[in-house]
C-alpha cells in the first residue's frame, strides 16, 4: 500500500493511505480483502483496497454527495519461498458507485479461467427514480488490473429487467458467462444466454438483442 499510495497517516487523522483523484478529490484508502493462491514455492497475494471520500480538513466525509463514487484499488504480488515479494500488477483507483460507496465490500474472489482469478462485485445508483448498475470483474492483465465486465445489473433504458451472471467452467483461459435476464413481471420466465469472453477487447460484452443472441 505504501509503495502505491505513499506513507499512511496516523491518528488523530484516520489511519489510512491518501489518494487524490484529479476529478473527485481526496480519498482515504485502506486494505479491504486479501486472498492467497499457492502453497509451496511462489505464492500469489491478491489484495483489494477500498477508498472513501474525505473532507478538506482530512476527516472522512460522513455524507458524500450522490455524484461521488467509491474508490477501489486492486493489486497482485508474488512472494517467493524466501519471503521476497515481487509486484506483478496493480491499479490504484477504479471509481465505481455513488455516495462514496463502490460496492467492493461485497466482492467475491472467483476463479474466472483455467489459472485466472478476479474480484467480482456490482455497483450502481438511483437517480430521480431510475436505477443503473454494473457488474465489475477485476482481474490482472499485463501489469495492471482491468474491469472485464460490460454486463449491467440493470439498464437505464430498461427498468423492467435485471441481470445475474454465472461463470461457466471450461478448459479455456477465460471462462464464458451465463447471463440470466430476470423480469419484474411475475408471468415472465427468466431468459438465459451465453456471453463468451472477448479476447480482442479483453472483457465480457453484452450482445445486441440479448433476448435472442446466444439464448439457452
């Protein structure tokens, strides 16, 4: 954390690492979740960090504005048997959600490929009665973490349907997704379709016409 964000500050200020976003201002960043992979030799540490907005006096903002997203940092470090760490990939600041809340506190560590892992969660908000939300699948790619998902939880232009996702294990580098479209109408059956991973864009993309494309 110190290598990415600089020295942490101590009380009386909140104990956390500071990050200044060029658009949204100051954030107090702390480690949120960690996961270790491997037992012998080299182990891999996946670390997820969470940041909340701060006020000008250095205290955490208890009532951030609706337009302020939460901050998420994601990092991968390998640790050799000798204990020597090596930085592999990291992104300091994804900006997700609203009211300073990113949704990352609900993140699950998921196997999304043959030897590929990601943090999976959703974020969104409601503006003037209209809800919008997205799934986030944060995984390493080259020396950074990227969001593999362009899959919504709910669309601005379609408030009658919501979506759930499930990974489809297969002998491939990155699994496909099964996306289920759920309707608010009680007499409408769920619709399921497959979203393969787009290796060119390195993400999952909702196909056009999801009611028919790849439907199961």
